[in-house]
C-alpha cells in the first residue's frame, strides 16, 4: 500500500477514534487471556483453597474466609502469618462475587474463582482507559496521544496482573483515578475534583496500604497551587480540609483497626527468613544494583536453583514487567524466540520511555508543575521499591506489579515528548508510530496465543 493511500485512509479517522480502537482491541485481548488461563496461574501467595473448617492461608483463603464468615478477621495477622494483614477491599469484593456462586452449597469453587479473575481482568482493562483520559488532560496530542495510549494499552504487566487473584490491580486502578483527578485539579482547582481525589486515594489504600506512596506527589501539587495562586487561599484551604477529611479517616481505617485490636505495626509486612530459596541478601551490592546477569537477559522463566542470577533489581524489574516470574510457557525454539522477543522489545520501550522522562526534567516547553508531579510519582515509587528490596532481600520483592503506576509518568513523558519536542521529524514520527503499533499488537497476540 502506497504511503499516499495509507494517509488517505488514516485521515478518515481522528486520533481519538484510533485510540478508542486501540483501547477496545486491548480490552478484547485481555479478556480472552483471562478466559483461557486458570484462576491459579499466578504463583503469588495464592496457597490452597479452604476446607471450610480451618483458617486458610494465602489470597484464596482470605477470599474464602470473608465469604464464609461474612466479617473481617477477628485474629491477629501477626500471630497468624499469612495474607490477612492486607486491607480487605479486594477480598470483600471477591467474596461478594463468590457469594453469587455460593460454593459452600453448590460445590462450584473453581467457577467462583474464575469469575473473580475475570473481574480483576476487567479492572486491569479499565486502567488504560483511565490513562487515556489522563493523557488528554495533559494536553498530549496527535502521535503523542497515540504512542502513550498504545504503550499503556498493551503493557504486558496488565495481563499477568489482571490474571492474579490479589489486590495489586485494584490498587493500581484507583491510583490511576487519583492521578486523573489530580491533573484535572492542577488545571482547575475545584472542590468536587479534590473530593473525588481523596476518595480514590482512600480506596487505593483500602486495596493495599502502599497506595499512600502517591501522597508526596499530591503534597507537592497542593503546595505548588498555594504559591501559584490560581485560586484564593480560603478556597484552597477549604479544599485541602475536605480532601483530608475524606482520605485520612477512610484510608487509614484498616491499619488503625489492626493496630488498635491486635497491635499490628502500621508498616507491617509478612517477612520471610534467610533460609528461603528466594533469599538474595547475601549477594554483593554490585550484583544487586549493577548490570543484570546474563541469565536474567536470556531466560523466559525464573530458574529458582540459580537465585543469585535473579538478584539484580533492574533486571528483575524488567523481567517481571514482561513475564512476571515466567508466566508464558515455552517448549520449542520458536516459542522461546517469540517470548524472549516480547521481553526484549518491551524492555527497550521501557528504557526509551525512561529517557523521555529524563528529557522532561530539563525541557521548558511544558508545564513545570505537571512535570514535577509526574516525576515525583516515579521517584517516590521507585525509591520505596528499591528500599523495600534491600529491607526484604528476596527475589519476590523485586516484582513490577508493586510499581505498575510508574508507567503512567513514563508513558505520559513519551506523549509529551512527541507532542512538544522539536527533535522528531514527521517522517521519523510515522516510522516510530508503525513500530509502536507492531510491537504493541505483538505483545497482545503473544499473550493470547500462549495462554494456557
């Protein structure tokens, strides 16, 4: 097809219409993937299902506990070490879905977990839609809007996050809504917008306590607004009061409950011991923060016998972003080539996105307030992530699902770069658009084809 004919076809559709098509296709891919994979495909602390007699372990047991007893836990999550220290919102919603199937009476436990997985994947599918509206609020246009939408819509992390029965996806969804309303508020401070921001922040914290990590970026935005004087001080002060009254009591309600009733520390996490097969605390510092090992770059599944080769934080972050801990099965050389290509392609896209974020630090062609807000989100999440990786030096603690929200500032910076930078000529933009379309669809197709 000639370039002239292709341009005539594309000119019939607006960028927004093309983005809607991209979002719709990505949703279809994710839902097909969720239907094709079993509910227990995720290896992350699911544990076994409950026998309805003993208190069960893991995320599956937490869901069954709330469904069976119809109340929150009445025991200390510290004395009974499992997943019960997590806030309950995801598990309550999952228990409601389970009650529709009523497995204690109908013995259809697998069907109820499959339905919960489908709900989680619907949530994962909604995140790129929210991000699209974030990009619109950021005044990202034309190729920039399409690039950012493609990148977030076909992020490989959303496939395995959406298929996992834990609260990471729900927290990421609410945090994306926080970012959307924060950008709206930054453009025009209004009471209704900041109230929604406070509500979504609280809901993210009731999904997972690490939702609070967006607070430094919000604080920066609030302080900036005071100095910017877009609205009268009295109006801003009243809005801050409303934000606090909504977000603080509701967001902290779970950790306060557990602390008052059972003495659980506010920052409590389930700890492993140094004799764990995932322990990497004995690895040299240069191994952990230097260059990834060769095995991290050429493998499609974590080989647990070689734990030291998976101790590098950067390599593990990129690997788990693309493949979790090895969620796509590989049996032939062709399958290996397809999966490893997905890994390398998306890792390169991540690195290039990081470079555009670095560019955004120095450019003066875009709002300094918004750039500072997005960069603070990224730095706060990554800083906490790296600190946690050293406090809890295990392979499982360096997993991209903990920091999925970092993709929002990264992909936003890609869109801002494409929209406001003079470094890209029209011909190069068209070439990069074609590459992004092909690489994005490739990720979706590989996940759907390899779903088992």
